[in-house]
C-alpha cells in the first residue's frame, strides 16, 4: 500500500513590519501581517482537506516550537511543527524536505492563496507517478515542490526570487536524469499588483457562481473533493479592507 505523502506548509510568523514588506506601503504593517496570517490559514485548510499528514515548517524569532502562534496553528490543524532553521531559501526547503521525502513529501508556500484545492490535490497525485513535481508560478519560480525518494541536489546556488528559478531547476533535474512533472501553473501574491489580481480573481469567482466565503470558522470538510472557496480567510480580510465586496 502506497503511503500518503506529507504536505509541508512553509511559512513564517506574521510579525508586523517583517512580513509582506512589499505591501506595507499600501496596507500598513499590521494589515500586511494580517494578510500573511490569512494566507497561512488558507494554505493549512487546503492541506487539511487533503487528509494527509501536515507539517508546518515555520520561522519565528524564538523558534517555531516555542512560538505561541505556531503552537496554536499546530493544534488547530493537527500538524507537526519543525523549524526552517537558517540559510537561504533553498537550504531551508531542503532541511524541511530531507527527513520526509523518502516516503514522499510536498512542500508548498503560502503566497498562492487562491490556488484551488483540486489543483493542490492534482500536484500531490502527480507525485505518485514520478520522483519530483514542480508547481510553476507565473513569475518564473515555483510555488510547490514534491519529492519522492532521495532528495536531489537542486536547491543550491540558485538566485532565489529571480525569473529563472524554475527553468534552472528543470535543467538540473534533466542533467541528473531524474523523472519529473510539472503541475498546474498559478500566480503568487507578493506585490500590490498581485493583490489587485487576487481581488479581481475572487470577485470574478463569486460573480460566476463559485462558492462565496463564509464568516464561520474554517473546518475540515466531510467531503474534501467538494468545491470549497479557495481562500475564505483571505477573502474575509480583503473584504474588511475594502478590497473585495462580500
């Protein structure tokens, strides 16, 4: 029987002034931090609906396991906590994946709040058929990486945040002759223009008959495959900020 892959949600404690810094000039430090928190809630809710083991790979000043913020999230979403540790993004991702990837692990960030649950499930399913899965983001990077088997050396020496991260990763996988697959493409939300795209997307989603967000707490779905709103916590906050009609 194939073991279920672990889903790692890679995030950081939303400290005002230190998270979503590119949005602070427009939103202010507290609202930018609140948005980061909403992104994390929505990512964890989607992970929980997949009914796979969840790990929160966190970053906090006093350590993830000592963080009241992360301990609360771990209880709410029945997740294990690990610390990202130091180093660049590649080193921290490798540290989170390495203990888990032999049995299969999928690491996802929190900057794609509108990613539908069905597409996240599609990425996870791809990992059953290949060694490495990448979820391309529209900025030239990737929002998700899944590994089954020994962790390949694909994270070192990359210019993180550049437009060639995905292309260079694919070149390395080909040089190493490691079977891989690309999941569905999606967009990150880092800048104000990204946030406006997200607000427009969610408005169109609602106008086209998609499920509207609820003001009730996020709970595990009895049917994970049903068409849930992709990011209710984010939509609720955007509505409160006047960026999305409720």
